[in-house]
């Protein structure tokens, strides 16, 4: 065969295999549940505290962390559930489907195994059965993860992980054998940097890049606000029809979480501008709200007329006033990005919660889905930078 023909065929194969993959995200609403009682609110907050290395304010349904880690690494990581809706996607492990949260605030991917009776009977989770997998490879590396409201533990093995038509070979996965808490998802797939991995497995995005599955070493989120679906996760590229204007890029300052420099955060026309000299922030799809230092959160909530509820330790807003509230503003690379009040106020039937949550002891900011629902977000793995533009 002519050498030029061979080269052309090789190039065509590369184009076909490395492309942009777009997957739909879904929302799982809590509207069927009543307003969460005090214990559940503390659990949710403690999960977030533990995810970022803070001691829970109060032990609630927690499991004491073992002092001896001879059975595997013991780490702190969270399952963070949305107060309003839960955005998730579907993965396939060699023919078995699981719902997972795609989390830019962690780096491990794990699902329940058939050995987790609690996961199946109490939580109603789908469990992995290795006997049904043709590519399951036993690694037998134990892991244990503790977080604010409980813990999971199990073994790390590898298998073929599929997201849509994208197939990742030999992906290291955590298979949970025991758990003390339930989540609305079966598991989590982390999309942060390898340095954050607690199971010592290569994160899914880095494996996609190494196996040349993506057109570009990037992924992006489009989380539709006020919609019945959750938007899209785009692997290997962006979709310019989903955002306005050019992307504004900011460099990652610490390749662990997706950490960057935020110019300020404030409320439009209120004179309230926090961290005016700039501060550290993390963009985290696994966090529902916007979390920040306690004193700053008080100022933001007062600026939108929120009232502090000491019984539930949260801020509430008059539901009838949402349409009259100002936009929130976040400065990044000398550009201002906005969050509508319909996005930063979480409606729970006749109760409306502020999307600005304090974390006592926190000195930086965590921008979760409240920010990402109004702003298209691009995660550039190779260049270690984040791109942001107003979402359509």
C-alpha cells in the first residue's frame, strides 16, 4: 500500500477516536421531601467542611475515624448534596450503569459493590457485580474514606469505564464494600488533579487524555438554570452556542483543586464588595452553593435582605421578593460575572434559602453550582487554567 494512503488512514483513525463528547446531565429534585430538619442541614454542611479539610462543627451520624490505617489509607472527603436539586450523570462499568456526581472538587471515582448490603437495601443504590464484567481486574488495594456524616470503605480494582461513547480502559475505581450513609447518587467521579486522589488512582480525565480519547485536553460544564434537565458535560472541547462572548481565562494557582484568584464578590449596587484586594477561590461542581468566610457571608446575605434563622442556622429570603433582588457579582481577571437572584435563591416550596453559606474557619471561597448554572465553565487540564463566560 502507498505510504501516503497509510498516513491518511492513520490520521483518519486519530480524528475518529479523539473527538468532542457531549453528555446530558440530569437533575434529581428533592421536591418530594419536606424541608430538611436541623440534623440534615448540619450533615450537609459538615460534608462540605470535611471535603475541604475542616473539622465538622458537631458530630452528626458520624463514624469515628480509625487511628490505625493499616487496612488502607484513611482520608477526609465528602458527598455533597444540593439543597435544591442534584445534578448527576450516568456512567457504565463494563455493561453496568451507575448514577454519579461529576465532581471537580475531588479526584476519585467510586461506586458501591455487591458486598455493600447497606448500599443496596437501605440506600437503594445500584451495586457492581464483578461476575458480570469481562474486563474486571482485581488489584485488591484497600481504601477508606471518612466524611462529615459517615464513611465508605472498600477495595480499588480496575475495569473499563464508559461515559456515552467514550471508553476508558483500565480505569482504577473504588468499589465500596461498606457504607454508613446514603447519597442520592450511586457514587462519585472526581475531575480534579491527581494530587488530590485518595485511592491513588489516575483520575478519569487524565486517563482519557493519556489514552488519546479527547480532541483537546479540556472539559466543560453547561448547567442550565431554571430548566428540568441539568445541562451538559462536554469532554474534549467547548460549545460556543452555549455561552455569550469570548471565554475569560484565569490560571490555576494550585494544581490540586481547581483553585484560582478571584478579584472580588459582591451584590450589585449595594456597596457590598468582599475581598476587594482579591482572594483564593475554588470552582467546584460538587458543591451546590457558594461557601465563604463567615463574616463575608453575613454581609452578602444582609445585602440581599436575607434573615438569619437561628433554629436552622441558615439564611432565608422572602419568596415574593426574589424577582426584585439584585444580581450577585464575581470579579475574575478584571471581568464581572453575574448570578441572578432566581439562581442564588433556592426555593423549597414556600421556603426560600440563600445560596450564600458560611463555613466557620474558611478563609477562601468555594464557587459551586449556584455560580456554574449562570456561567459556562471550561477546565483546561493541559494548560492548568479555567475559562468562564456567561451561559445562555
